C-alpha cells in the first residue's frame, strides 16, 4: 500500500487527473452560479427562481436551479423567495432588529398555505428560547388597527410584541418565504414581497 501511495504522490499523470478534476469542479460551480444569476429575479431584496422545474430547461438551468433550491417544486406549485439582505441591501444580522410589514390583505396569496422560516445562512434551523423558527397561515399573528401585520425579526424579545416575534440567530441569517399553490398575483408577477426593514 505504501508503495502505491508513493507512486501516486510522484506520478505526474495522477496529479494531472486530480488537478484537472478539481479545476473542472470549480469551473462547474462558477458556471452554475453565473446561470443562477441570470434566472434569478430579485425584488425588495427577495430572490426567486421562477424557472425551477419547468419542462424544456437545459442541463445548466436544471443544475443551477438544483444548486440554488434543491428539492423544490415548480413555481406554479410552490413559490419560494429567499433573502439574506434587508431592503437597503445590508446583510441580515441578529445584532439588529427588523420588521417585515405586510399591508392589509397582502400576505402571500395562495390556494393552500404560506410560511416564513428563519435559518442560518446555510439553511439550518437555529435554536432559540421560545422554540419558534417560522410563521404560517395558521399562526395567530396580531394585526394592526388598519389590518396590516408586522413581523418582528430580532434576537432579543420585543416587549409587548412577542406574538409576532420570530427570534433571529445572534449572527447572520436567512429568510425563506413560501406560498403553496400560489395565487394569480404571484404567478403573473404583480405580487411583491415587502422589504425587510431594519429598525433604528
């Protein structure tokens, strides 16, 4: 075994194969990232890929979609938006507080349900004191006097607003909003997810 390892370590052919495979992998990542940028729509800081799972997508689009949003449905069945930035383009960070304000009647229109999930930037849930990592259409969110809804995103408890509080990790984080069986306003592109606003 030692002689085989010694031969591999000195073989120009083997080293060439390893270097070539590494360069091919890195090139594929760069190409997929480039394709993902061309098919991603970003509005108010929220990004979505409407072409996920569509018939006729070429291999690069399929690969880029799978890399960006693995194991998701086609957009017509489940619309996904993600963001790691607030509406001003600043990276979301638990050092700050944020508000996601939905005007009256402007929660994601759907024929099934919607959900908002908070994770670390990789996509893993982060434990928090109240064990809450998401809101959905079954959450008992408090409404403002005008019927609008404010969701508070911050690390510390927002006194008096705990009902609409989604605890953030201490550091950077990501938000994912989903609408299952999205409504017509989502499908025709007229619905806009409100920006995440950093509070003073």
